[in-house]
C-alpha cells in the first residue's frame, strides 16, 4: 500500500520550510521511524521519519525546494523490499552491450587541439603576452580559463597577483553559496533589532572569586546529587531571574504603543551551533533550582548540537543571556532579541589586579554588559539591574536569601 510522507504541521510563526537533506533516495529500503529528510526552518532543523517499513518509491521535492505544512514529500510502498541493484536482467543487458561493443572496432578520436601554454610569447594572445612579459610570468605555469583552455590576460594578472602574495600557483579561490534559512533569519532579526530599537549598552565588572570557591567546595557533591555539573550559567541565570523580579521594566517588551510587563522570567540562553545561533528558553527560572537550571541548559545544549531542538523550545522568552566568553571574548555589545527589551552578555574570566580593602590583589574578573531598549528602559534602570547582578554574584548567599 502506498503511504504518503507529509511535511509536519508548522507553527503559525513558521510559514514554510526548505528541504535541507534527503537521507534516502528513491528505491531505498526504509524502516519505521528512520529519518528520511531534514527540513530547515527559520529556527530549527526538523527531522521527518518514515511512518512505516517499506521502500521509498517516489520523492516529490528535491533538496533546496520550499515546502509548506502537510505537503506530500514522498511516497513509501509499505512492506515492499528494495530491488537489488544488480538484477539478472540488468546484468544480461550489460553483457549484450559489451558483446556489441567488442564486435565493432573502436575508431580513434581525433585529438582536440588545445592552445599552447608553454610560455612562449608567440603562443599567447597579444594582451596576455604583454601582461606575461610585464609581470615576468611563465605562462606554462598558468591554468587557462579561456576558450579551449587558452591562457587569457586575466589569467596572467590573477596568477601574478597570487604569486606576489605567496599563493601557490596563483590560486585565488572563491565560493558562492546561498545563505541557509537559519542564517538568513538571523540576519533579518539583527537588522530588525538595529532598525527598530533605540539600543544602548551599559557595562560593569564582577569578581567571581566567591562563585568559583563555591563551585570548588560543593561542585563534586552537587554533581553526585544531581547527575550534572554546577556551571557558571546557573549562577547567572538565577541572578538574572531574581533581578528581573526586582526590576520589571528590564523584563518588559514593547507592543505598538503598549508596554507589556511579564510577571515571570522566561530566559533565552544563546547556544552556538554549526548552523548558527539559537536561543532555547528556560521557563519560569525564578521558580527553578540550580539543579533544574543546569539540567535544562545541558539538555538544550545537547539537543542543539544534535539538531534535536523543537520549535516550541525556541518560542517566547522575556530576556536573553549570551556567553561570548566561551570563545574568548573579553567585552562586547550584545544585540537585543526583539520583542525582548534587554540582553545580558557574559565574557571571559580573566585574573586581574584589583583593590580590595585597601590591598591590591589578583581576582577572577568578568566584564558584563547589558544591551537594552532605551525607549522603555532608562539608563538608571539598566545600571541598577547590572549592579543587582553584580551584588548577587559577588555574594552568592544573596540568591539563597532572595536579596
């Protein structure tokens, strides 16, 4: 029986998808729940599994095609077995063809004439000859791109330019590829943020000495009790959730002429993948324990790397945290993710000299940044929010006491 394989129902916020990769071809055997094709949306890559065991009889759309919800992607013949690639009929046909070929003597083909590229001036077009003489280039070393492989003036110029910069053989490769759906969407969102938000960034610095001491003292016990490591992001997420409760304007968003104040902290955590940056959402972080936060972050990070994030994992979010420090960034101005109004940037931890109680000491310091929509968040609110984050991280007990 023929079974249709359809595009999954896409959310209202996603109008269509692009076929990224077919993992099977027509005629292949497929097993139930085996991934047939990857569909790339603006946000995630969706896997489309086979609904039955059988043979992939027909593929309706090729790689790169755009499809919408419930369109038929392919037809599977349920319960069928794949036809062996080398059937007896095919072998007989090849044998017949071989016998016919042996019966007919092969006539040698005249060798195609290719313009000489030996480097002799007389063998080159005038423009190329002049360019070669001027640049001191041996044209025999140049690969021709002209008609029938002729060496052109442009070939000589490109080779000479590459040779002068130490590129072997004058190679100056270029490759033009279309943006992926996700990269195009990221670009669109960044331009939307730039053009629609009055964005400003404030900075502060945090001494993470006590956080690092706490992780060293209790990290092993925490991992044994919860099955996951105690990371830095858990501290920042919890500190942000507490600060958002005390500074609700940072947790607000603009909708036309209205400001929406969110009474919950749904924090988007920026995760870098091979396809681009994604921001899965931790919901109600103000009610989550450190173990819940670290477990959720670990699960999202694994799903992002393996392409297992769901669309609902990326929807919503009232505030974002991004960590450029994982790549060595010392300071940056993160871009707000609309319709959110603020984003917290973490950076690399560096041991620096600071003054504490009148003494110069070395401490593990991090610069933190808050980019925000100045239309609804005043500079004072942004600074107080950052100071709140700083105070909690420099005195982790405040998080436990809600201070």
